[in-house]
């Protein structure tokens, strides 16, 4: 093309572009009115397109519903091809309904498939998810009322603030990934944990499925510095991470610095429950009222033809109280053609596993809690510590006669730990195949012998 022809073509394009832009702007206003006018009185101050095209904007979109609630959007921006936009952006969102308010600095939909969205009825499914959504500067205040939207966040009778959220591949059934920063919430009703505040500076997860069921699963999850202070639960959690769904043959989890303020929780408990709770707290914390927990878990799956080996290790430590551990290796048979990750994710009852035996080792270590049991129990019984321990020894011997030497050895080991004469106890078991479970259930007293139970006390 000659330079003259190129300049002429460019001039023609610039001349036509305002008309094309105006067509998109008019279409945006029409689509907004089609979508929103049935919900109330709609006003749009201005619609326009960028000079070179590719961005269509409606400014000061205001909807007043029949009950007097108002929704205002400072700018409604459509970027890219209007029929299949790259992004739809809402800036300066302010909703007021029944004394409840929702404000957002910015909300962005990535590849939403349409320019105007019905936020109350988004059409996305697990097979056709929304590619991405992000929120910035969200404040939802429902302390005096409720916003009439099916939101995936919010608390009844409370307030939630969120600095930022980014998510991908969203539907009612699944979320591909999500990260959020600086979430804080207050409510007079957090369900089972009561009223109070929740703060979560950082959360991320991926591979969340089964949202529409009562047993959702997630491939990986990480949160940091969770802080909960309600009238039934006072706790902080420094770090929690979970990774793996057995798709690569491994899964793991790690919990660091879970701190429960038992002293504060006892003060908040009903008066008639405080004495027993205080005694339990004294045993676990030595009177400090602060229980600190750490836990870690690792597991793996190794395929061996139609069979496989599931290995799992778990350890939990309560600082200055006790440590519990479990180490298991279990050969099992999967249903024909089943993939391990899918099979374990859909497994509703672990007793359904077709195990072929295996072994398990349980460990219990005294870090201070067991020696605190005798003084508390003796006080309740109105006897001396030595008298109480002697009674427990006698009962352990009696249980040994009734239930077998293996159970007696476990009870004797616990007595030795309470008496300060032992620190660790290990129980080793040889697991029978699951096919033998019904037969063994008919003779529960014979289980220790059938599992070759061995008890070692140090």
C-alpha cells in the first residue's frame, strides 16, 4: 500500500470510529436498562467509548428499587470486544438497602462472556466457569440490615472489610484458585462460636470442588495469622498449610502456632461449667491458661498393579502438655479402573476401604500434662495423690484381667506416666484385612491378640 493510500485508510478509520464507538455506547446503555430497569428506576449520566475504541464506559449508573434501596456505580467499564469482552470493571460501587451498605473501590470480571452481568444470577458452571474475578476495597456493613444479594461472603448482623480478593475459574460448584488479603469481620452471630471478631490477613487455596455439597475438597490451602475472638472461642493460628490430593501420590499438612486462650474462654463460659473447665485447663497448661499446639501430617500413595500402599504419618504437640503420633502403612485394593486422587476425594466412609492388612504405631509422650492429673483428681476425690494413684493401679490390674494383658499394659503405662515414672508409650498393631472385620467384631476382647498388639513403656 502506498503511503498516500495508507494515510487515506487511516483517515477513514478515524472518521468511522466515533460512529462505531457510539454504537457500542448506545448498546451498553440499552443492555443496562434491559437488565436493571425491571428492578427499579435506572439513571445513567453518561455513556461513551474511548477515542480509538476498545473501551466503553457508563458513568454514574444509579438504580433505585421499589423499597428505596439504591445502587450506584461510578463507572461501568467494558474492555475489548463488546460482544465478548476481555474485562468488565465496576468502579465506585455503593449499595444501600434496608440500612445495610456495600461499597467497593473496584470489581473486575475477566472474560465474563457478556458485557452486562446479572450479579444475582451468574450463569457459570464447573464446565464453563468464570475465568476470573477480583475485588478491591470492599466494606459490607449488615449490622442494621441485610443486603439482598447472594454473596459468597458476609456475616449476618455484622461488618466485613476486605482489602483485596482475586479468584479464577469460578462457579457454584468449584473455584480454581483464590487469594485474599486483610479480611476482618465482626458479628453478633458467628454460629457455634458466638459473637465477636475474626481477622485473617492472608488466605489462598486452589482446586476447591464440591462447594454445592456438604463435603467440599481442596487441593491446597494456606492461611496465616488467623485471629478469632468471640464469646465462645479465643484463638490465634500462625500458619496452616495443606498440599496434595494424591494426584501426584503425596499429601501433606502443617499447622504452626495454634494458640487457644483457655483462661479467657473459661471466663466466657457459663458459671456452672467453669470449675470443670478450669481443672482441665490446669492439667493441659499448668495454670497458664494458654494452650499452644503444633501438628504435621505427611502421606503418600504407591501403586502396585491393582493394589497400592497408603502410608501416613501424623504428629501433634501440645506445648508443655503432651505429644501424640501415628505412623501407618496400609496395603489396599482400589476398585477396578479407579484413580487414587478421584477415589479418595469421593470416599465418604473410610471403613469402605478394601485393606489387605498393614501396620500402625501409636506414640504418646508426656511433656508435663500427665503429672498434673493426679493432684487435680486427688483433690476431687478428697484423697492424697498416693492414695489416688494406688486406686488407679488397682483398677488397671482389674481391667487387665477382664480385657487382656495388652489393654492392661496400656493402662499401666498411663499410670506410670501420671506417677512420673515414664515419659513415653508406644503401641504397635498389625492390622487385619478389612474382610476379616465382621468376624473380629464378634469378639472385641480378642482384638488386641488378633492385631498382635505390643506395648512399650519408657
